[in-house]
C-alpha cells in the first residue's frame, strides 16, 4: 500500500483555490491514502468565532467534503483532510476520511491548542478507526500528538496507520513525539503539516513543515523540508503494524499492565 502526505501553503480564506491546488498536487502522484494538513483549505488563524463559523461546513454535505470525495473517486484513493465543521450551533476543528463512495470516518479534535479554545468546540466523538480495505486507519489532529493517550487509544482500537493532519507552530516537537507514538504503539504515522506564515492578529504564526511518515519501528520513511510545498509517498506493509512484539518475550500490547494505570481513567 502507498501512503502520501501533502505539505502545502494555503492562502487564508481562499477555500476553493486551496482545494483545487491540493487536488492538482494529488493528481501528480499516486497513493492509496493521502493525508492533508489540518484546516487545509481555509488557513488557520481565524480572528473570531464568527469568522470561523462563516467558513465552517457541514459534513458530509459541505462543498469541501464533496470535492474531496469527487477527487477520491477520480484518483481511486482515500483522503484524510482537516476542515472546520459546522454541526448545529457548534464549530469543530475536524478531519474527514473520504473514499470514492463518500465519507468513511469523521474526527473532531479533542485537544484544542491555544486560541483554538476560543474558536472551536472541543471534540465530542471517540477517536475513530476505519477499515479502508488496505489498512485500518485512525485519525488524530495536530496537538493531539502531545497526549500519548490519543495515539494509544487509536492503536488499541486497531489502527495500523495514524493519519495526522497538522498545523504545527511550536518548535519541532511533533516530529519527535510522533516517532515515539509510532514506536510505542507499533503503528505507521503520517503527519501532514503546512508551511508558510499567517499574521492576521497581533501574533505571527510560522508553520514548521517537516511533515513525515514514520514506520512501526520509529524509523523515518519520509521527511519533508521546513518550507517547501510538496507531496511525498511511501510504500508500506500495514500488516507490520499488527505485530506488536519487540522480541520473543516482550510485546507492546500484551505486556501492558492496565491495572497499574487506573489513575489515567479518572484524572
Ligand atoms: C495545533 O494543534 N494546530 C498546534
């Protein structure tokens, strides 16, 4: 199976232009599963709740999801992408997983970063794992990388590949943590980060690129630069992620001792 990541520089607010730009990038490569950044079509730095609401779209009926399904059909591929989701009176920082036949899974970001807490409602759905036939794919978004429970929950739910749309702005922490998330859970991870800057408020945000695909052994299969727009693909064997053994006597999952982790359930 091939998995691909798209590193891009969206123009804030130019939803259709950014979407068509990405679709054109996808058409130049070949992958079974593409991962796009968080909020890939809108940009990131919204000034207010009202502004983010004006860009938010219902899932699956909204134009961005509809266009992604159309692209998935044309490319015979699956696409995971971040977008602001409108659901009743709430707006979530969401990701969708779409295929040729429509939306397969949806995720609403659980761990909101910084000013996102003023703009979005926190996620209210479980971490999703979807079987796309070639692999079981889980989703988490950007800052979720800081919480090992997110990737662990996905892996325990059967994910072989974790799709990780991102808009990373801190020092390259996620490039470190996601290697550990892959290694400790024995899964592939695909982090699609964006590049460029946004300075729509008093804070200038610099997005760090360095998108990467990591193997269940924690090895870097693909690593992109901090600045360039690029799509890149890795050939993987998802069944590698079904073997959690480290040696004949140690297994990342069966060696766990949940009875000693009870504090995690309540605090
Ligand atoms: C982030 O969660 N966008 C840093």
